[in-house]
């Protein structure tokens, strides 16, 4: 495998400028297509079906991992928000910690983890309290945070 980047929760690749970047493996736990209530088409088509809590790649495989997990815990299972972003379980602190551990496991030494979080329902401080990693720096726009970690 010659790809250097893994997006472990790619969803519909909303923030990617190049949604078919040749150096990236796009992974998600789901695959589906739907039309949202406003008529827009939603397509989740990962290269690999997989769970961020158990990433199906060897240790130290990637130079960069992108981790944009679901951020909702309260939303209807068939709501457009869940279709677009997914939904966390009630065990979300353990799931997020396990996800960070898995992302770090598949990163090469000195690799970079890009983490995106929207604190609509869970504050960033709660996320940082349940993981064993400290961000190097980040950015906040409205309720969305981008953080950079290095292995």
C-alpha cells in the first residue's frame, strides 16, 4: 500500500477539496446514499468499511490520519443530522478514547493526526479529558474545532 493518509470517518467527504485524493484511503463504518429533506443528495462511499475503534490496518502505516468522528449523542436515528454526521453511542467517552488510540497506532512515528470536533452537544474539554493526548495547536470557528496532534 502506497497511500500516506487515512480518513477514518470520511462520511460524505464534506471538508475535502479533492474528494478522491489519490494519496488517501477513505474509511467509514457505513455506506449509503439518500436524498436529504432539502433535496440534496448524500453519498457515503468509503474505500474501506471499518470502525474507527478497530482500524483494519497495521501499526505505523500512515503519515497522516484524519479523525472526524460523529459528534451527536441526541438525534433521531433517521434524522438528516444522523444521516449526514452519524451518531455516537452512550459509551462515547470510551469510543472516542479507543478511536484516538487506534489512530495513533496506525500513525508512523512523527505522524500527524488531524482531529475535527463540533461541540454542539459535547464540549471539546470533555473530549480532551477522556483521551491521553495533548494537541499541538488548533483553530476554532463557531462550535467547530480543528486540532493537530503529533505522534
